[in-house]
C-alpha cells in the first residue's frame, strides 16, 4: 500500500508546482521572462567557468606572447605553391619521356624478333606468390584449338615475392620487375600481342632507374595498342568485382595521348533491317565508341531512316562535350532506339558535315580532329557527291575522317560502305558478333594517331582529369544494383520476423528515411578509391614501312591471304605515370593558408582536379555517375541569393581568368557549408590564382578576409638552430605520447625512407636537425636533377611546430594540473561534469590532450579515442567553428554533439572549443584552439539543476539549441542532435520570421537522384508475338515460384536463417499464420523495392545560422499567450540559445523544417532532361594547346580496313559475348 501513497503524493506535488508556475503574470503570460533570463545567465556562467578552468585558456594565450603576427601575402603564397607543383610535375614528365624514348628504341631494335608463343611473363592476374597453390594444367582432350588452328598453349604462372608498401597504399609489390595485365577480350598468345609483351619486358630497367632517381614516383606503365598494360612495380590484379572490365585503351590517359582532341558524329542506321542481333551489335559499337572519348572531345549521335534525328532531342544540331554526364545521357538515348524504315544515307551524311562545318566556323567543339562514324548493315550507294562537296575541297587532306562499321554476318552491300572509309582517310570494319566489337572499334584510334606518328618528334604531354584508379563507371550501376538487392533481401528477412508490423506507416517511413540518409553519405575524404591524375605521352613505331598480311578478294567468292610491303604510321602505345591527388595536396602547405583557408586546382575545362567540396562518392563507396566533371563554379557558392544555376557574372569572369591561366586576385562573399552539409557559414573570402606552367592546370588559393590576412610566426630568436645553441633539447618538447601532428601535412620527408607514423617521422628529423652539418633543404619537394636520398622540408612549418611544441609543452603534463589545483577539485569536476579530456590544437598542426580519470589509475582510452578522431588540428570542425565564433564573442565556447546522437542509445559526448588569438599592434591572428569533452548526461543534469522542475512539466518544453538550430539539450534525450525544425517546425518557423535564425539556401550541384527503371527492349519487333509468349511463360514461372516460396515459408536468402526465424524455443516449427490475398498483395506492394538507376541532379538544402546582431531585440521579447508561446534568449559566452515553449498552445504538427536535401525542379520542357538544361547553360572552356590532325604524307598510307576475321580464343570469345550481354 506504500507505493500508491507515494504515487499520489508525487502527483499532488507536481500539480501544485504546475499551478504555481502557470499563475498568470502581469501580462497574462505563462512563461516568466525574467526566470528564463536567469537560467540562461547561470548556464552561461557555469559553462564558461568550467571551460575556462579546464582548458587553461588564459595560460595558453599567454604562452604565445613571444610570437609575432605577420601579414599573409596571398600572391606570393600562390606563386610559391604553383612553382613547387610545377617542379614535381616536371619530374613526372621527365620519367615518362624516358619510358617513351626507351620503348621506341627497344621496339625498333626488336622488330625482326619472332613471336614466342611459349614466352613466360608475370601475368598480373595469374602470377603466384611463394607458397600459393598454382592451378593445374588444362586437360582438354583435343590437342588443337579449332579457332586458331594451333596447339593449345599452357604456360605455368610465374612466382614472385610481393611486399606491401605504404607509398602504394599497402599494395603488395615487387620493385625488381613489372607485371602485365591483359584484358579478357585480348588473347595474350596472339602473335602481335606476345611479341609486344616480349620486347616491352626490356622496359623494366628504365622503370627501376626512374624509381631510383625519384622514389616519389607512383605507378609507371606502358599501355600497348594491342591491349595489354605493363606496370611497375609488379603487383597482382585484385578486384572485388565479378568481372575484370579494365582495358588500358579505354582509359583517359591512353585515349587523350593517342589522339588529339576530336569532334565526332555517330550515324546509326535506322532501317528496318537493323533488327535483332544487328541492333544489339550496333548499340554495342556506339557504346564502345563513347567509352573512348574524354572531356576534351565532343560528340553527338544521330539515327537516320527517312529522317535524321538526334538520340537526345535537345542535343540537335550541336556537339556536346564528352564528359561522363553527357555520355551517360547519350547511352540512355541509344538504348531506347528502335529501327523504323528505309535509311537515307545522303541526308545523314549531309547533316553530319553541316554540323561539323558549323562547329568549326563558330569555334566550338574540339577544333582539331573531326570524324563521322557510320554504323549500318550496308549503304545503297557511296554518296561520292556529298564527299566531294564537303570533304574533298583541299586535296590531299580530308578534314573529316569517315569510319564505317558494317553490321551482320551476311551482307551484300559492303563495297560502298568500305569505299566511304578508304576514300576519306578512315577505316572500315565488318562485325558479325558482339564479342569482336571492342577490338574492332578500337581500330579507329591508330588511324587518328597517324598524323602524330608521321610527325615523329612531337610527343604531346597529356595531363588527365581526376579519376578513380582502375575503376570503371559501369561499376557504379552494378554496385547500386547489388545494394538494392541487399536491401530487398533485408526487407524480406525482416518481414518474416515481425510480419505486418513492417507495413505500419511509421515503420515504412523510418526504413525509407534510413536508406535516404545512407545515400546522402558523401564523404570528402575516403580510402575506398585512390583518386589521381596521370601524365602520359604517345609512343610511336619508328618504322616507315612494314610487311603486312591481309585477305584479298580474288573473285566474288574467293579470298586469299597475301603479304606485301606498305607505308605505315603505327602507334605502339602510351607511356605514363600516376600522380596521386594526395601527393599534390602535400605540396600545398595548408599551414600557410591557415584555418578555413584552402587551395584547389582547376583544369582547362573549368573542372576541379581537387577541392575541399569535391564529393565523388555517395553511399560511402559508390562513384557518382559524373563524379569527375564538377565545375569550379559549382563548388564556390556565392552568397548572392540567386536562383540555382543562375551564376553571378563576377564569378563567371573569375572562372574565365582562371581557365585562361591568368594571374589575379579577387574577394567574394561566399557560402561555405560543412559538417556533412548541415551547417553553413557566410564568409568574405580573398582569392588568388596563377597557372601551373607546362600543364593545363591553374592553382587557386583562398582564405577568409576577416582573420586570414594575418598569421602567427615565431620570432627570429626562436629559430631552431638558436634554440640548440642555448642548450635546449628540442626532442624534449615532444616527450610523452599525448600529442599528434597533422597526418596529411608535409613537415619533412626523405624520399627513400618510410615510417610507421607521422610522429615517428617527425622525431627522426628532430634528431637529424641536432646533428652537426644540418642544412635546411632549399625546396619543399625533390628538385631536378633527382636524388635518390633527397630530403625536403617545409622550413616555416617546422619552425612554427617546434615553437608551438615548446610553449605548450606544459599542457598535456598531468602534474601541471595537480600542482595548480587540488586533487579534490579536479575529482569534483570529473564527477560533476563528466569531463573526459581537455585538448589543445595549434595553427602548426600540433594537437595535445590531457585525460581526466575518476581515479589515479591511468586510463588512456579517452585520450586515445580523442586522438584517433581529432588529429587534424585546423581542419577539425571544432577548430573551424571556434575561430568563426571568436568574431561573435571573443570569450565564448562552441558546443556541439554528434548529429542524431540521441538515437544511438550510447553515452553522448559534448565537445566544447574556444579560439585563442594572438594580438600584436593592430593585427591579430588565430594561434590555437582549446577545448574539452564531457558527458552529455552531466550537461543535462546541470541544466535540470538550474531550471528545477519547471521544464519537467507537461505545459513547458525547454531546449538548448546551437547556432545552426540543432538540439543540444531536450527533456526527451532521443531528440539530442536532431535539427529543431524536425522536432517543432512551427516554432522554428517563428524563430526564422523573428530573425533569430537566418535561412540560407545551399545548392548541391553534385547530387545523385534515382530514376525508376523501365524495361527497354531492343529485340526484333518482328518477333513480338513470340516475345509476348515468353513474357507469359516468365509470369507463369514467377507465379509458380512464388507459391513454392509461400508453401515452404522461404524466400531468397532465408534458408540460412530458417531455424532462427521459424523455430520456437523447443525447436519445433511455428504454425504459419493465415495470410489472406489482401495481405499478400500488401506484402508485395510495400516490400518489393522499385528498382532505380543513378542520375546526376541538383539538390538544395535550407540551412540555418544565428543572426549575430548585437542586442537583437527579439531577445527582449516576452511570451504573449499563444500569439508568441515562447521565450528565446542567448546563453552568454557560447553559441547556444535557450528556448522555452508553452506546450499547451496549439501548433501545426504537419509543418516540418528540415536540413535534408530536396531535388531542384527546373522548368524543363516536355521530354527535356537535366542534361539538356545544363547543356543550354554550358560554360566557357580552353582547348588543349596540342592539336595534330593532319600530315602531308598520310595520303600514302593505304591501310583502311578489314573484315570480321578476328582470331581469338573460343573461351575468351564466349566470355566476352556473355559480358557484352550483361553489361
């Protein structure tokens, strides 16, 4: 009976409390403004006193008094950085040039060697390491291969010792030899292939010499025109995908080096005879051609029957840049194409020539090579009049090359379509199967390379756009399909566990929202892919004549093999080396740019090579469809309140100056989003830019004008050498383990030496500096001529780091705390506030911390956890926010909790940080940031102690929100970390209307949307009755399988979980429930995922930030009944506000404000796509400097095509055919 008594007593007390606090004030309000004001003041005082004591911020500020403040010279910095990058890139070019020269000489000296079909080489896909089992030799009964008429060849895989190396991302490698990758569609024992593999093995010596001269070199490689790639150092080809799609000839570094930029028009026969397999082959040809194009090329596709039509309607009468987004649009357009009637070749050719002529006259497109590619099953005539009118005006030159692809096994009109290619400096091929498409299509590249080869001495240096190493964009669609299958499986598994509970609206919404959040995961820094640019140059066959064997038509039915000598101009391949983006970033000296400063590189097309807002992946591991064609004006967002894609003319002018490689500077007001695109800062920034010479790149640096114009620097008397002279041991500044340095910055480096951690490397150089004879290197990177053991340092960074380490050495020393404060007080803070760690980070990249333990025993877990996740100093979010907050209130802390932290169920940690500025004369600069972490539960307890029970009753809700509107404290813990607009949209709207928060719209021009898949059928329309019968059969099969699943109570992927799901505690099978037809229908409707495909799109986020106006009148306003059912006040010395709401007032619960992205709906015309919208607003670009499109001697070369007589291994053919069907 005691329990009910206490319950009633507590209820009565609560009612009495409510009555007292709900007594109307003089103006009839239920919320006492003065009381709330006292809460806010006391909270601010308690929190600031805590932070001030724990972080010892005044002592830290005092420590930097010996430093000086100097002006940051942006123009000098950008020139210095550009020079460092230029020197590094010159080294890479020199290495590639040596590979090229060696390859040309080697090929020439081995031209008479015989191909050894039994030659053994290190095959990257089959070589073994010691101890690995080798596959047994094939035991095929026949001893002859019918496809090539030769004995079957088996060469045992070679064995090689491999060792992981950190400079190659821990890939096991061997520096003695190179390894060879052969695509699945290339037969490595074919004469031309194995012969090239043989002579190219001699490149190993130059590979080793290059690496010895410049140990900073990444992968070096030779991509052969026969299809294989030789790379150094040797490594095994390991990919976590079912199919090896890699072919070096389809990579941008190969394509752009092998041919100058090109304008291409693809004409696809739309006659009724192009049906069934012919249509499949034709589409495969088109897709392969598109795969060979890069961002400096332009293209369009037209289908022609009686009329000539573009496959993408809005691309009519123009050429579009061949970036990933546009190529994807063209591929989708050709996939939906269906043949109709008779093909009009004359109209198609005329239209193509007119577009190419107009493009050249208007200085659009590539303005270099031009070509027409015709795909059909035969032309009725050769259309000589059209070629005479448009292409034969300046003999012997043919400004437009013509390449023809004859489709079908039995075709009669082959001579006219072959004539078109041969008379227009093109190439003709005959295709009868999808397996031979790639090899046949790639024949056009050596033809377009002929002017380059004939020039002999001119080897253009090509720098590629950023790309993901070894990855193919087709894998994005594959990975997305796999992801959807996994989600479907998870839904089915969950359904059999919880049944109809999964169909509840709230549960369905939760599941959908969770998956959408996963798609919004767009990490900027990820180890999933290695992003890089590549420098490459073409390798020429120096022979002018060669003997060739070809099939010659003797009469209408007889072909004969004949050998003859003829003039040639062959490209042997392309040499190149990778330059990881991470290595370029190390040369940028972010220390010189300071907090919230950054650098980025822009290409001649206006695309960023890298940028802090470059987000190439989503879902955490899937490449975006158009990940590497992000324009600089799509990441530098001006704060001008313009509509999406209505770019400011000032920004466009700056962009033009940058892509033209001018030197300049400008300040702009921009919106910088950060922290998963959920926070935003409005900043005035200064920009400087200059060209990186001998490359298509321009370097841009930027920093905030408010605090970026000055920086902290040690005085001359604090120089490292002078410190040694005074007898101080610099190594002692780095005692203990409670310190880290920025892992991505270059402090000092020795090219032939690697270290386990950045801290170990730093200590090595600290010791070296104390040795007699130490001299500072003259550069931050290795200088030519290259030296094997080169040491290079950032002297200014090292000086600042040692200074910071000296003046802050005391911070992480636990005894310093005990000497200053009694242990009882320290223990009190631990118990009262749950303090876990105090930390300090300096502008030089040094981070120190000090753990707080509940007892004297050392428990380093808190410090270790902090240091692992917070070692990037000025690049940490809490550092950046603290420096920005300094200009709101100098002595204030920034408080934050992880997003949606309340939903995790684990202990929530609050992070607080405060900026330390050093002032000298009229200048000031950020020197460091101090902070601490403490338990959220202690924060809530403090809040509860101050407010009493006033916020625990039903008529009031109390919140502490941060400066971006996220919940820090709520009476409902699960709301912690959520955006307040999702908790109470009506009040958040009022806070915006009353100018507490400002809404800032941020556009995301790198977003990914999901378009529903539609079944597109490219099969023969004459077989449609049979097709419908097949669909009926397919439906019957699926229905039968469904009922089998229902009877067995199983679904795909369930069997492994059967016992857990369907057996009760006694091990007996549970009785199945009676599901009616309606529930089955609901199960199918709600749990069957709608398959989607990836699409590039634009999105926008509505983000929020506090108005920083002093004495904002809104903070003096009291609550007024339900007209203004809340009081809001700033919490002093913080980035927080206190919000008390009258919950008894009605509100619109349907109103929800969110910071989540929403698609931008542009005013598109019917059948217009997003790509069309972007194309109509395309930006300026600068063409590459190199263009070699003609040579007077090319007309002497008579090689112009062959039929479908490709010799290949039957297994490879079948595999390629299967892959072409799947992909």
